[in-house]
C-alpha cells in the first residue's frame, strides 16, 4: 500500500474515514442504544453508553471539522487519523475494562471503523487485524452457541448478555466486514482518482499559465489569426508596437488592425498578404510554408508606419490548418544601419573613381607619347596598367549600381530603343578589350530593324556585362558572336562564345551576388556583380536572361526584352 | 627642344586637382599650336578669362570657391565670352549633371573616368577646327 501520496489525497481519505466513522457511530449507536434503552434495568448502562457515544461523536466532529481545511500540513491530517484511531482503540479497551468484558455493541461501534480506517488510509495491517479479531469473535460466538466452549472472563458478558446470536454474528460476519473493506477500498480509490484529477488539472493550468506568460513577455510581437483571418491572440510586445490594446483586437479582422504596406506605402490587399495566404497552405508540410518577411511596413493604430522584419507560419492542429501566426520586430534601426552602410559603400566607391581616373590618365598620356618614346616593355606595362584601371572602374560602377539597386531607387526610363544602335554602342565600348585578347566580335542582325521597349543605357550596360563575361570565359583567337532577332513578342539578343563552357557549379551562382567567378579557370577577376546586375536591371524592364553552356559548344547567353508594341507602361520605377 | 611653331591659340584648363591638371596639360601639349593656361578654381578662372579670353575652356564641374556650373552659366550669359567653346568634365558623370551642364550652354562633356585623355584632345581639336579664326599671317 502506498505510504506517501499527495496531501490533498491524504486529506480526502482522512475526511472519508472520519466521515464514514461518524455516520457509523450515529447509526450503530442509535441501533444499539435504543433497544437497550427500551429494556429496563439497563438504563444506567445505556446512559453510560450514550454518554460515551456522544463524547466520541463530539471528538469525531471536531476532527472532521479540522480535516475540512485545505492546505494544512501533511502531518496534521495524518495526526487526525492516528489520534482518532488511537482514541478508538483506547475507548474499546476502556469499555472492555469498565464492563468487565467486551460489550458487543461497543465492539461493533469501534471495530468496524478501525477496519475502515485501515482500508481508507491504506494500512492493510490495521484492517486485517480488525478482520481477524472479528472472525475470532464470530468463531467464539458460534462455539459458545453450540456449547462447544464455555468462554471465561472477558468474553463472558458479551456472549451471554444478549441471546441474540444472529444479530451479533451478522455484525461480525467476516463477509460483511469484507464488504465494508471492499467498499471503503473502492471509495479510497475514487478519492485518489479525484485528487489526482484535481492535481492534474492544477498542473495543466499551471503549465498553460506558464506558456501564456512566455508568449506575453516575448520580446518580439506575436499575432495569431484563425481561418477567417480574425485575430485570436496577441502579446504585450504587439500592444507596444502597434498601439492597440489586446481586448480591442481579439476577434477583429487582421487588415483592420494591422494593415500591411509596401515600401512605397501602398496597402497590400488581403488576398496578396503573406500571412493570410498561408491559411491555404498544405497542412502536411507546414514548415515549407514558413516565410521570412522584410521590406514591408505595418501601420500602427495612430497611423504611423514602421518597417519590420519577421516571419509567418501556418498553425496546424490534428492535420488541419486552423490559422496562422506572425512574429515580427521593428526594423527601423536595422534599416537605418543598412542605409548608412549603403551610403558608405556608395560614397567610398565614388571616391575611388578619382584616383583610378588619375592613374588611367597618366598611363594613357604616356602611351600617347607625351613623355617621349617608349620601349616595348614600357608600352606593355602601361597597357596593362590601363587595362587594369579600366577593370577597376567597371567594378566600381557595378558596385555603385548594385548599391543603388538595393536601395530600390534605381530608375529605368522605358522607351522605344533600336537594337542595332544598342549593339553598336556595346561593340564600340568593348572593341579595345576584345582586341587585346585577340578576339573578334561578330554581329548578326536581321534586315529589319528590331525595336524594343527598354531603357537604352541600361540595356547597353546589361549586354556589356554579358559580353564582358564572355570575354572572361572564352579562349584566345575565337569569336564572340552577338546575334539579334525577334521571337514572338520579344526581342532576343544572343551572346555566344567559343569558350570551354561554364562549370555547372558556377552556373548556379552566375546570376547571384556572390563572387564565384574567381574560381573559374580563366577568370579575369570579373566583377562578381556584373551578371547579377544584368539580371536585376533586366527584370526592371520586364526582360529575362538565361544561359546555356557546354564544354564543347561554349556558352550562349540569351537576353530577352519585350518588343515595342507589346503592352507596357511608359516609364517605371523599381518596386 | 626648339619648337618652331609659336602657339597661337590658348586653352584655359580649369581643374583643382594636380594630377588631372598634369594629365590634361600634358595631353593637350601634344597639340602643337596650343598653349595651355591653368586655373585652380572658379574665381581664378573668371579672372583669367577677363584678362585674356582663351580659345577654349576645359572646365571641371567640381571646383572650390565657385562651382563649375556657376562659372559656366556666368560665361555663357556674358555676350563677350559666350562664343568660347567650353568642355565640361567631371568624375561624377551622372546623367543629371551632364544634362544640367548642357542646358547651361556647355559645348561638350567628358566623363573623366571613362574618357582617356587623348580622346579629350580629339574633342578639343574637333571643337576648335570648327572655330578657326582668321589670323593675320604673322605669328
């Protein structure tokens, strides 16, 4: 039997024990006292018995009262039960002594509760002892009845005082006692389960409170919405950031409380809003639906806006999407730092242009004979210096462009542009470079002029970047072919080289911002930014770039740009 | 070395940075019949123009004292000096800068970082051959 159990469980068992016992004392006491009372000659004894019963009841009631207080120490409840038990045993002993023998009523009054206490308090020893005593007493009754034995001393008064053997036997019948034990055992179990349940509930409530406390005190703002896009939960950080009070937003549409704005300040409609779009995600792969969001703004309650960075994720429960959450932080300071960094890069790049121009100027002058005749070696050296400075220049220009692009403030002026003119400019710009590497540029153009809708200058830059890349990757004495044609509603510019092809690993990174070209075999330390820039600038003009490369056939880059006549807006800004 | 040709034409080079002044001066010195005068800032440039009007001015847009734009607009708005061809140049080379300069009356522009010095020389030649002044035979 368990020795230690939760305090509440113990309290309940003690209460049950004292309560059942109280009930038994009253009923058995009445059942026993009344017939005695009706028999004359036993008035004194009855009075005595009633007095004892009342005393016992009083003590019992006090104990019962104390046990109804929760939160007392463990030892208090235990003490109540033990004291009661000791009292019961003491009273039984005392009565036996006083009466000169066992009074069956008294014994009944106390043996049964003792057995009960044993069951309820989990002390098998107690109730087994009780049951043993009852069985022995029963046996004696039967033996006496059948005149097998003649009890002496203590047992005599009890056995002979009342001839009602049947009643006596019934009281002490082991079967009845067993039933009492089983019933109280069952009651004990129920009590235990109930207290366990209460304890579990308390634990769950405590855990829930803990989780709520975590969410409440998080540093980042949290908003949860249900399937209809109505807010179900927000935390303190959200209240601070948005200016809304929790009670005012629960159950309200997300768009009303926290409208999403683009960098330009334009409101993003509900159906285009990432958080709400997540409500339709696949419940079986919620992780794939998680998005990290930046470059957006939220509007506060007072109308002010702030940039934020955060993530959105669907809430999946039992295989169903029941809502979505977003966690975000104010990114104003991040944006500020980013802006400072961008400005710095822009400024630094700018400043670099001057000294590079100076180097170039000196080298060019020397090559043109300003300082007098040059030896072959001097010419070679100076040519190298010139080429290198040209490359530096290009790098700086690309860096600056990339920075401006990132800021989102680059402008493209889309107008009608003749491809032949663009190609001519590109060829002119790269003539020297191409000659230096003993390469040739071949241009294939159709008879009819192709007119596209693009920003002429950036198109020159884009094609130039592609050509520069081809120059890096192709072998000496080969030809770079630029071919233009019209394909459907797009103008296509193909730049083909006869190089060794671009490695597959490099291909993947070609249009990204990281510098992969340095690991390429004949890399002339290309910009690393050039092709990324080409792609970005193209996308601003609704154009695309793609590349096909093989070791045998070389590399072909295809630039597609909408033809004039395709529906387009006149001039556009990025984003 | 003895140079038999006496330079008859003057070019005023306005540039605040020494290296560029040296580069352009040396490049322009390849042109035989030109003499190169130098000014380091806007004020100095205007003073020199008034003292002796040059045949061509190369004007940096970024100058201390008075900006290149100011010098440009002042000269082009003055009937006396309006006719002098002015080539403006700058490292910046932003479209807006160039447009602004051309609107103010500049005759040509150069982006320092993109245009090698010799191309400058060619531009100068082009601008000036269209502006041949009839000179008296004696040099």
